[in-house]
C-alpha cells in the first residue's frame, strides 16, 4: 500500500518507522524499500520473496478512480509452490485481473479520468 502514496510521503514514512527484519530476506533499508516501491508502481504488482515468513506472495490492488486500494488480489505459497520463475506471470495475471475488476465496478483510473 505504500506504493500508492506519493514518493515523498512514502519516503517520510519509511524514514520515520524502522523496517523490522522478520527473515534474512526482509527489506530493512529505507533506500532499498523506496527502490522496491518504484518497481511496484511501474509494473502494477508487488511481490514478497520470503520477506515476512517462509513463503512467497504476489499481490495487485483493485484501485478506485482516486487511486485508493478497494481490494487486494494475492497469491501465496511456499517457495516450492510459488517459485521465482512464477512470480512475474502471476503478478501480471493479478494486475490484469485487478484492472478488469476495477473496470467492471465502474472505477476509472485517475490518469484516465483527467
């Protein structure tokens, strides 16, 4: 959800709240997380590869016309079930499904509504 905030707001939150290390794979640097948020924004989906627990996850938001996350679609699995080779394909699928749900619900992306 941080990726939905403006860069400056997200950066302020990252710098004012330490990122906990849940696993050896957790992102704990504000700079590294800011970089990750940029990637999430550009591709339209997020992933967590054993960063919180011993599983992987991929997610995409169903956005309202003002860019607020109305719903979040996600897939979670252990690395043997949801491996790195699957993440991009699943991320794109979730992003596209989220866009279809948003359109079906009548949400228009903020950029399209201008």
